[in-house]
C-alpha cells in the first residue's frame, strides 16, 4: 500500500443539480449527484492520475480558498 498525501478540493453545486469537485493542486475535476459522490470520484481520479505523474510537494501551509468577485464588461 502506498503513502497518503493530503490535497485540497473545492466542491461547487452546479445548475443541473450535480456537484463539481476540483483539486486545487492539479487540474483534475469530477462530478457527482452529491458532495460525497463527487469527492469519491475525485479521489479515484486523483489516484489514477498519480499512477502516471509525480505527486506535487505539499505546500508549507494549506491553500486559502476564498470567493472572489470580478467586474465584467457590460
């Protein structure tokens, strides 16, 4: 059995009733009908992803995840 790495995920509800879980450290995302399903799918996708790629070094401090507002042109 391999080692465990702690990554950060965000989960966003979508208009179609699904949830999108995204990993902050690498470009991997999955959808599910619930938060738990989306996270389970993301976990599986990340495990598959790291079978072929190096695991990123964990940051010294965990990322700060915050909403941000931007102005769009009219």
